[in-house]
C-alpha cells in the first residue's frame, strides 16, 4: 500500500504489496520489492534497491546507489550514505539462498558514511557514526564513532573531553558535569629513591573498597566496560600507560584521559562507563565498593536509560 501523500518518481518501480508511508519520496530508478515496509517522511534516492524482507522506519534517508537486502532493519532517523553496501550472507554462493537471513539492525539516529560495508547479522547502535569507507565487522555500540578496515572505535559522539592539569601537590577533587563523577588528583611525593602516590579514607579514597581488580594486556583497539552498576562505586587509576574513559549519566557524556598514577576517576552508582584506547602497556587498577554481584550490572544502554528516567521522576 502506497500512502496517497507519498511521492513516487515516474521512473521508480514500487511493486504491488510494498508499503510506503506518508510524505516519503522515492526518486528515479529506485526499485522497491513487494514485501518492503518504508515509513513516513523518508527520502529514497536514485538507484536504491530495497528487497522484500526489509523494514525502514520514519524519516530515514537512503542515498544513491544503496542496496538494502533481506534481513536489514533501518530504524527511525537513520542516514545511509551513497553506495553503502549491506550484506546478508556470510558465505555466499551463486544460486544458493539462505532459508533465513541474519538480521542486521541499524538503530535510531545512526549515520553510515559513503561506501561503508556492513557485514551480516550486526547491530549498529543508536546515534553511532560509521565513517566513509569503513568495513564494519562487529557490533557498533551506541554513540560510537567507527572508522577503518576493520572498523575500530575512534571516539564517541557528544562526549566532552575533560582537559587535565599536570600533577599537583596534595589531594584535590573536581566534580565533572556528569552526575556522580569526580576526578581526584592524588599527591605525588618525589625524592632520590623515586616517586610515590597514595590515597586514604576521607581524602583520595572516597569509599572503603571491598574488591579490586586489574585490567592489563588489552589489545589497543578493544573496548572494555560498556555497563553501569545499580549500587556499586568505583575508583579507576591507570597506574601504567594510558586509557580513555567515557562516563555517561543518561543526559551528559564526558571523556577522561587517564595517563598517570596520580590521577583517579571516581564513579558512583548508575553511571554508564566505557574504557577504550588502551596503550599497549596500560595497567588499569579498579577499586570497587562491593564484592562481585552479577545482578548489580546493567549491560544494556537502553535499559540504563529507562532506569535513569525512572529514578528522575
């Protein structure tokens, strides 16, 4: 069914049974097969091919030269750049078709740059940004910016980078914009025997830890964390090398570079945390306020956002 408010160019082909929403525009030489579902206010540009088992949400833009194959779902407000290549068979052979195709999902507000290639069965998270020419071989987290072949995370959308001063005497604490997060500058004591830093209750140690763990030997492109805690507090110190930490309270997102043992990052409960850009020699010490409890973890960003909304009412 084609909405009477939709525009179909005379040189486009929309087969019977396709669903086209109100105010959607389908331009010249586009070809949409009978089972496809396309929402409202979309822009389907020249030479786009949309197969049968495809769902495209509202206000999506599909630029010229894109083929959207069976098994691909594109949610609301997604931008797909020129000549982006979707795939739906990990081991294709001529004249051999899968009974069921892997499901590829592009979440709301994501953008995919020109000539990117998306392998089958992946999810690109909300507001993620895939750079031009990137080959996406793994799931892309919400807000991540991915570039290269294979695609690697180079940063996060809307994350404000926090500039750090050099080591300073004594212990100081500085609250960030993200609720419940602070940077703690630990004291540095230097003499002929070397350097020393420390923390103690009430100063550099904001809670009495019940657990500690160390992250090391992380291949530099890998991402750690990507979760929040319901009740747990954490103190992160990169005692050797460097890494970057994203902190997110559901409204604001900031990025902190940890590169010396005199710099600690304190996260209270209900903060979404991500660690990435580990140097090859990075050693990250994490102090935790509670013993390990798998039920304390929130591993879905969507669930985290819903819980944050619930607590703010």
